[in-house]
């Protein structure tokens, strides 16, 4: 299974300075997934020490600056990505960058809602729009849907599921900004799936599980390695049947 990425010449991962994004880059280069060029973005690449040291050992990692809430930064990043991917285009865009602005009903404010929405929902949409010419170029050659052609993978959360936010499950995470931003990302994924299907670009949303990261906390059951090896296995095997879906890191479908 691990060689599923060998037909994937170019991968772009946002938010690659820490947590799941860093683990995606690390697993791609060390886990036998064999993609060609890996473009890793970070808001401040100079401060991304672990990512920098990883790129020193792996010349196929290209680090570029990207602030997902800045239109100017997204435009600049698109120019840099264009120079890296050239005629191959972009096979796999993983919109991973995200934040968690924790606020319950008592503490939530308009500012907190908008801050989380801008990073987690609007950011991935604007980045995908900016990368679309490169995704289309990659999709122009090939049949079917998948990372061998062109794909947009949105890292979402089970906490964005409207259906699952009920009963016992609802009591633990009363996170208005985060939950709604991920619900919005799920809808964006579905909308993009409708719009990009004709171009041969697969779009889907994946939940990486509850993972021990700065955001997930130390009591989470999964290590970043466990989560991401499963996530990459799922991404590597995506086909037409997975277009427009919301999947668990195990590959099972999740309710919207």
C-alpha cells in the first residue's frame, strides 16, 4: 500500500511546521510513500526548525511561506508553487492548516467565530482557488479520480459533524468557533466536489482522529504517526467512489 504515492509527482501540505502537517511531510519522506516533490508551507518557515532539518536530509522537500488568512500571501505562494511543479502541475493539495479558538456559549464572541472561520474554512477555499490552474494541469493527463491525477484533501474533524453533535458526544466539546468552522469546511468540500468534478479533480474531507498534538492535547489516544500513516493510506487509495465524501482516518464514511 505504501507505494500508492509513487504515481503522485507533487504534494502540497499547508500548516507543515508542527503537529499533523509536520507528520504528513515526515511520513511521506520516511514512510515509503514515494511522492516526487513535497511542498511544505509554514507561516514562518524560519521558525519551523523540525521542518527545516527534515528538508536538509530530503532535497525533494520545498518549504515556502504561507499565511492562510492573507490573500497576498496566498498569491505569492501560488507563484512559488508554480515554479516548483512546472509542467507536472499539482497532484495532491492537503489543506491541513487549522486553529482551534476555544469558546463555549458563555465566552464566544463574534471575533472568535470569525477568526476560526477565516483560518479553517475560508483559507482552504482561497488556497484551492489559487492552486486551481496547477491542479487542472495535473488532471489533464489521466483517467479516473485520485492522487495519480489531481486531488484536494481537506483535513476536517468529526467535531464538524452536525449529526454527531448530540447526546453524550455533545457534552465534552462545546467549541462554537472550531465546530462551526469545520462544519463550514465540510460544506466547502462538498461544493468544490460539485464544481471540480468536470476537471477531473477529486475533493474530499478526512478526519484524522483525536491525536496527541498541541491542539489535540496529551490525553488523546492516537500518536501523530498512527493517525497520519492511516490518513495517507486512505488518501493513497481514493477513487471516484470517494469524491465528495467525509471519511474517518480508518476509511469509514462519517455522517455530515
